[in-house]
C-alpha cells in the first residue's frame, strides 16, 4: 500500500513548485504510514531518457529525496511512498517505481495471490523479476502485453482488462511513465481498505492521515494552465477534484491531452 503523485507540465518543474512548499511537506508527512522507501521517475527530454531514483529509506529523513523534490527535473514525472504490507521485505529490489527500457511503474495496492499474477508471465518476463512484490509482477505483465501486441496503448489496455478480470477485489491503482505518455489507473472499488493495519500503527485513530480510514484508495487531480497533477488521498488541501471511480486514462506528455481508456471493452473485442 502506498502513496502516488504524478504530473505532466509544459516545462521542467520541481515537485515543490507544483505542490508548493506546504503541499510537498504535507505529502512527505504521509511517511507517518508510508515509511518503507520512496522512489521517483522523470522524463529527461534533453537526454531522451527516463531517469529514476529509489531508496528503501523513509523519505522524511532522506536528504536525496528532499533534494530531488526541490529540483526541476523534468516536465513529467512521478513520486512513490511505500508502505510494505503483506509481510513483503523492505529492500531496494522491492522499492517502486520499477523500471525497464524507459518504462517506470508505481503501484498502490495489494494484488493476491502473487503466484496467480506470476502465472500470467512468460518465462522471459519471470526471468526479469528482481524482487518479491506483487507490484513488480503487475508491471512485468503490463510490459509483456505491450511487447506482445507491439502496441503500447493496446497492450496496456489489454493487460489492465486482464488484471480487472483476474483480480476484481484488488486495488490496481498505479502510475506508469513511458517515453510519450503518463498512464493513471484508479481501479479499486471492490478493494478493502487496510483499516485494521492503519489502526495498529496509531494509538489514536484521529492521528491517522486525512482520508486514510474511509478513502484510502481515492485519487484526486487538478488541471492548471500549465500542468496536470494526480495524487493519492491524504493531501488535505483545496483545489483538487476526485478522480472518477474505476477509470484509467493516458496523458500525452507533449500536448497534455487526456484520453480515457476502457479495458473492459477491449477484452470484449
């Protein structure tokens, strides 16, 4: 279970510039729960490459995280704060975003059983696994479908349709950054909130971060003149609108055009 932040802007921007100093501090404070590592990915257009930085340390006390969120790295990027649920170990190999060949992927949810996701993978995809998480296997399956279809959008949509059918009670919330697009998935309506695990972390339920007890898997967005931003629940600030339930979209990095995807229709086709 994790927190996500994604953005597509008209020029390289720092996360702190987009959220404001209060906003980035509020987002980082979610490490009160999500303290099991952090990661970032951004699209470096000058080098025509996607860059990543990850650490199993908590973002709140990591100088590298504090430096990167205040640096204008790129016009498109994502941030992930990890909460290692389900007994999965805290180590570099399990830290999001997962990355290969210019594709970065960060997930907020728990898909189980892990063996059922792994069964969807080809031998080649399984050989690329480096960690223990369901999230990495989810990523590998999406990449696998893209390559099989030789079509990024078609493969992504087919992969998501399969995940919805096979794991209807899981949160598939995720952000994926590719060389040309940002994909945002907000599919979780049948997933259970981790309320029991949250209560075990706090003596007083009032200390649990905003909306974590009743809207843990919610996502919000806002559109400005020069950017589109997407964030997990917990950033208690005005100006954000709720992402509609059970939706997936792609955002063109060049034009910021938003296109809604329908993975269920794609499976019927």
